[in-house]
C-alpha cells in the first residue's frame, strides 16, 4: 500500500463528499500527472474504483430517500451498457492489430474533462434556477413526451457509455445535466439518485472490460479505496459548512485547464 495513493484517494473522496461530483474527473488526471500511470491504466482502475465507491450512495438514495427513478435508469442503461461493451471490443481490436490507443484515450479524457467543467457550472445555474417538486413518475413529466422522450433518454445513455468507457469521466456531472434537461420537474434529490444508480452498472461494465484487457492495477485500487471511503464520509459531513459556490467554480476551472492540457498534448 502506497501512502501517496491513500492520501490521493482521501483527497478526492473528500472533494466528492463536499461537491457531490468530481471522482473520475479528478482521480484519473491525478494518476496520470502525479503518479505517472499510463492513461489507459488510470482509466481502467478508476472505473472499478467508481463502481465500488458509488454503490454505497445508491443504497442510501434507494433505501432511505427512495430517490431513484428506476425507469429512467433502465432507459439510460439500455443505451449505455451495450455501447460500453462495443467500445471495449473496439479498444481490444485496435490493440490486437497493434494500433496505439494512448492518443485516443488521452484525447477522449481531455474532451470529457472540458465537458464536465462546463457541466459543473451549468448544473449550479440550473439547480439555483429551478425549484423542483417530487413527481411520482418522471417519465410522464419530462420535457418531451412519448417515444421522443424514450429515444432521447436512450441516446443520452449511449453517448455517456462511449465517453465514460474511454475516459472514466462524465458519469456524474454530465449524467446529472442530461437528466435535469430531459426531466425538469424531477426533484433534485431524485436527479442525483437516478444518475448515481445509472453510473454503477456503467462503470462496472466498463471497468470489468478494461480489467479483461489488463488495464486495472489492483494494488492501486485497494490503496485508493482505503483513502477515499473515510474521505467521502468526512466531506459529506462538512459539506454544509463549506460554501459550494466557491468550491465548484474552482473545481470547474481546474478541470477545464487539465482537459485542455490533455487535448493539446
């Protein structure tokens, strides 16, 4: 167990506990720039890390708050899980024919970070602008209706499936924004719970896929988990005392700069 990995896990977990987002978008660049891991290994390890750490959050949202809309989760997963599996297959094929995939992963990571940075700022504006009432069925109260509603939700899942599998980034902030826009009358608590519930199978499928390709460092994964779990717990308890309106723009700016570095590398 490396103390540096444990402290990094704690720091990222702490920020996630305070802001509610930023796990993959902070962890993957940290592993690449600070510890020198290959982008593909950082992505694969972070995907399994995300799947494990987010599971506890869903138990809270589903069991205590009843704030997961499983219909929306199912529709998004209908798009995201098959696309994630196909993306893993494409990566495997490119590796088998000797293609260098580091550039592809790095570019995808940069794009995902830039989109996440923008999403963090937009998310804050949307949450402040709308007072949402809890609805018994978000499907019937979305911005669109009928087959259009279903098709857009599945398509959103498909886009997230490819982006998250390539970069490990986007399941949180981008998923939240998509649900906010598609289902504007859904309560904020249910938006967060639904996005979290969808992120778990997506990151699990993508992470297992990368594991099958040898892109997961389990020693690193264990160290990150040891640090992150208490970090999330402490950050969650301090979140009410630390002004999010200050932290979120700083986090968004940091992710934007890191994203640009990846894209322009």
